[in-house]
């Protein structure tokens, strides 16, 4: 039977699908959808105004004081809808491209971290502790996530720092970030 401190936490738990700080997945999806709904609503209003102007003309009402403002309002709504649809389309394209780029950077970061873990010959337990450390978890949080004692986590951290040739968490992060920056900026 494997000791609790040596249990392997699957890499899927390392991956972070969490949205940026201060944002939620619902927020990032809701805004373009809300704007699309608004464009559809405005298009419907444009249709109603256009039908009203057409019925006024068909019924013989040709007073410029009545027809001109309605026709201009209809034209303004139609132009607004076209611009809004174009803008929403652009924003959705930009959002897809940003997500793609973040996925690439996230993959590069994960690959960089895994390569260092192999280079430093970390055990699976040390890899788990190191990954949680990189994600910013405290010693207590790591112990809770791994169902181990805080002392065990501290022992793993000391071993990680020794194998990595660093003095602590900030230096460990510095090594990983510098290599990532060099990789991404190439």
C-alpha cells in the first residue's frame, strides 16, 4: 500500500481552467451573448419601424413631419445594428484568439515545469507539492489537498529546493518564470 505522502495526484488536477482574477467564465461568455441579443432586439425594432413607415406610405400618409423622423429613426437603427453585429463579431474573434494564445502559453508553462521536475529528478510526491507551490498554495493548503501533515509538505519542499538549487519559493518561481519568458519571447 502506498503511503499518503507518496500518492500521485493526477496532472489534470494541476491544470487550471479558472478564469482570470475578478472574472468568471459566465462573465466572459455573457457579454458577447448579451450584445448579440441586443443586436437581434434592435433588428426587430428596426423591422417594426420599417413596417410602420411602409404602412404609413401605403395608406397615403406622406406628411414629411411624420414620415421623415420615422424613416431617419429606422435608418439610424439599421446602421446601428450593422455596426453592432460587426463589433460583436470582431470581439468574438479577438476572444477566440486570446484564448488560443493563453492555451499556448499555458501549455508552454506546463511543459517547462514538467521538464524541470524531470531534470531535478523529483519524486511524484515532490512534483505534486512543487506544482501546488507554483500555484500559490500555502503549506497548510498543500497538506490538506494531499491529505498529509504539514511537516511532510515542509520536508518535500526542502528536498525540492535542494534539488532545484534554490533557497525558497520565490527563487523556485523565478527559475520557472525566467525560462518561460525566454521560451515565449523566442
